[in-house]
C-alpha cells in the first residue's frame, strides 16, 4: 500500500497515477530505461495511487500490470510515479 508520502494530486479524465514496483523500476540515474533479461518476459506492475473521474475499472489501491513504456514519469515528494491512461493497464492482480 502507498505510504503517507502519497502526493495530493487530482487526476483528470481517464488518467491513472501508478507507483511502479521497485522490481519493475529499471531506470538509471540519468533516466535511461534499462531492461534486464529477467524482466523482459513479464509486463511491469505497480499500485494505483489516484484516478481521474472517467476511470471506469481500476480503483485506488489496485495492483496492476501495465504496458511496458506506458505513461509519463513524474516525481512527487522525491518518489517517481507514472501517469498513464486506463487503457494502458492490462489487468488487475
């Protein structure tokens, strides 16, 4: 579950704020995406932190699998998140 450090953001439309699992976070200090061979088989996953008013299926707190390279990286309170559209999410775990 998300920490008390959860950002106070309002997502719009069908956008979803996801906190990627650390195991799925393959960026180096320059922001370059690095995908080790062990991670190429399965899509990344994370926790839904906030949703827009037009999100129909996922809810805050859901663990989800999403498309590799999905979304836009954003940093709040020194933590990296992904902002993506709901359709980039494959399934709820």
